[in-house]
C-alpha cells in the first residue's frame, strides 16, 4: 500500500484532524508500542498500520 493511499483511508475513516492525531498520538499495541507514524517510519508496511488502527477502533472488516 502506498503512503498516499494509506493517508486517504485514514482521513476518510477518521476525518483529517482526528486521523492525523491518531497517527502521531495513539500507541498501537500490535506495533510494539509505537504510534502509526513511528511504525511507518521504522519500515512497517502502511497496510499493516491501517489494519492495526482498524482493529483497535472497531472499524468494520469490510473497510479494512
């Protein structure tokens, strides 16, 4: 998944302000205690970060 596609999904699902905040402030347990932004910067595929966000915020699976 490209980073631009990832950002579009995050903004569509959570809104721009909340989505951006979640990426830098919310610690994802499944990403070894990193935020989404930290995980992506460390080389984690944005698709995996997207799935982690969806799982933690109960996004319906059909939108993953």
